[in-house]
């Protein structure tokens, strides 16, 4: 399974999450999903991809992590569903689930990983809530 966090605002970047765990924050040395803004904690949130589910965990961030405008309790798993609105502090994204739940073997490295699907930003999200 692949999770795409599609930004609601044009200045934020698309995040394609195809491995687990995946960390989001403003510390380029320790996270994959980088948001270089002061309102985002160094390691703000964590995404876990399991066989048939995707979970979001707040990492005791200062400004909070929200799903559908409900603040997450730090360290508790919140299951994400397709279309959920995810706020990393003031940065708003829509969760889009893509792909399947099977593993594939990388032909070059021989390592196992989730099958890749491509996240596209071909159209700006419409109808998504804005703060």
C-alpha cells in the first residue's frame, strides 16, 4: 500500500509514503517527509504501513497532529482512511490510499518493499476543508 499526502496549499509538497516507518518533521537529517517550517517539530509525526492499514502517530509535537480536525494524543496510533484530512501543525494534506498491500522484490537491490504506485498532483484537491 502507498499513502499519498496531497497538500491542500500550493506551497507544501506532496509526500509519497511507500515504506514504514516514515517520519515527518523539520529535521532533514532524521525524517523523510521534510516540512522546513518553524511550526513543525523536528520529528513531528510517524506513519506506519501495515498489511491492510495505515496509521499516524504524533511524536509529542508542540503544535499538534490532527486527523479530520481532531488532535491526536501523542504516541497513540490513529488509523487513516482514504480522504482523511491530516494537519501537521498548520500544514494541511488529504490522505489518498493507493496501490495494493503486497510486497515486491526490487530487481536491483533484491530488497523487499511495498509495491510502488505513483502519486500525482495533476489536479488541485477540490472540496477539501481549509483552515
